[in-house]
C-alpha cells in the first residue's frame, strides 16, 4: 500500500516540478545579444518576468475561483481557510430541502490576523430564521489575538445551527442554486447545538496549527421543502436520519499554504491534516471514534494560459463512528461519473487531476452579431480516481483500512469541461465504458 501512495505523491510533486522546470534560468545565455530578441532569455525567464507574464486570465485559472466567497481547502470554503476547520459563519441567505428559505444577518469574523483592534475582545455573531424548520438559528462567539507577532488566537463560540459534513463537496451558495432551480440538493443535514473553545497558532505566514474542544448535541432533521423551479418536487431526496447523540471532540488541524499561494512562479503546494477524536478528553460522548483526513494539493503553471491541478485526499475513520461522520465518495467534487455517495467505507483514497488551458487569441466577430472573447473560455480534461475499503472501521486502527489498497483497485472517471468566467460545463464518463451517456454537470465552483 505504501508504495502506491508514494507513487501518487511523486506524481503530484515531482511531475509538476519537471513540467515547470523550463522556467529556470540557464547559467549562460547564448542568445543574449541576438538582435531577434527584444531582451535576453535570462530576463525573459526571470522570476519577476514570469510573475508579470501570468496574466489576470491565468490567475483566474490558478485560483480557480467560484461563486462561493473565499478559498477552498480540506473542509470547504472560507474567507480565511486557516480557520476553516472551526465552526464557520454560514451564508446569510440560502435555500435547501431542510431549511427551505433561510434569511439572516451576521457580523464579520476573522477579518485579518493583523487588524488594528486585535488587542480588544472581538465578538462575532449570526442570527437567522429557517422557514423550513420554523425556528431561529444563531451563532455567537468571541476571540482575541495574542503575542507580540500577533500570531496566536484564543476564542470560544456557541451555536444552534443547521450543519453538514458536505461543505467540502459544494459551497452553500452553489448548493442553494441547485436546490432552488432544480431537484438536486447535494448536502445532507443535521442540527447541531453546543459550544467550542479553540486556539490557532501561526508560526509562519504559510503555516497554521489549530486545536479545539467541542461539546455538541446532534439531532436529525426532516425534509421540509420539495420546491424547485424546474423539475418534479417529488424527486427531491429525503434528508436521512442520522445517528443522534452527544459528541465531545478534540479537534486538531495543520495547514501549510492554506490559500494555495504560488511558492514559485510556476508551482504551488498546499497540505491539510485534520483530526477529531472522541473520548480523548472526556468519556461522555455517545460514540467513540477517531477521524483523520489528509489532503495534498498542487498547482503547476505550464504556460501563460495552462495550469495542471492535482488533489490527493486520504480519509481514515476508526472506532464506533456515527454514520454521518464517514466520508463516502461518488458524485459532485469527487467521482463525477459515479453515483452520489455510492462508494462507502471507513478508509478512502481520492485522486483528482485536471489540465485547464485557454487561448492566446483575441475576439471573434461573426457577422457583427456574435462577439466572443476567446480569453474568457477555458477548456479542461480531468480524471477522478477513487477507492474505499467498503467495510466498517469498528475495530480498525488508523492505517489498517489501507492495507488492501492498490492502484489497480482504483475506480476511474474521465471527462472534459468548458469553463466560462462563472460557470463550468462538464461531461464525465466511467473509464470502463466510454460509449455510455455522459454525466453532465453545470458547476459554479471548482471541483477542488
């Protein structure tokens, strides 16, 4: 198993490095004084020049932004991903099959590590009404920045909210559009009420460490709306009941380069490692389990309008975990031609790769009627590879479930996409049969 994971790591790290090695400066430039060149090659491929040559168009490809604000990491979307593993301030307006319409107001949270009033106690809050649940939901919290370098935060929060483990698959705003205009709601929901204490340490600009203790009651929520503008409301999924109970969790997190910043003009690498452990501090939880997730993301800029993106995600859930704490694969943002959450198991491996590229061309005019800016179009080819052990994690240790993993057991989906500024049209097939009808996606956020 180890050799296969090392091979995947090598593909993510070393292959992009080789592809972007063309950006390195030669020691001697034989064309330095050639009149056919406007500047020496060593200047053309210098770090500053490469940064300047990555246009706004390419930066949009690199960031791969979407309709949900902020950055995307292992836990989902957040304006400050260093805090994403903590409780998040959800969208102030949303629509889904449980809340129906939710309207609320909220304060700003986690404005900046270096904000001027960081020495004061900084409260934050959100309150709103769920028309589906016919109830008020809220979050209140307080925090303070410590240290001469302003790199340590202590805080606490109390909330009563509709929550989901699926925020890493789809953002709240994008999912609201799906729920309102179609019969598709890609999240499963539960009610969570409780308190959390947390600390975040930032030893370096690109490194953040998180530790938190939470005490929450989890209860099931029923489907309260089958409304959709298009489609038959009877096709809206039920919101399945969860394993209810109390969870007292120790949460830990490590993030390197959480904002996917470019570490060099042609390459970026980001890593997330999160864990949640019940019964480690208290024995009052109704379930005893450990869940560890690791994610590695890389970005390689191949030229001014082409980017190769990769993601490797590992999940281990051991012990007597409630059902909603498992991370099944299939469907949106995981395996795009595989049925939604159809790949179950306590241990899973997910590898996504995507080549996105654009044109170095201007506009096309067709009989003075159609004006197409080719620079706004991006095309992509992608492959999604996933594996799960297909069994419960009860009685297993952290790495036990990966023992039977091998590359030949990967289930693979492939496809292509056409990317506009805010929309992505994708077609995906199972690689075992490319003659079948493809699964069509309209996305407003990147897959990863």
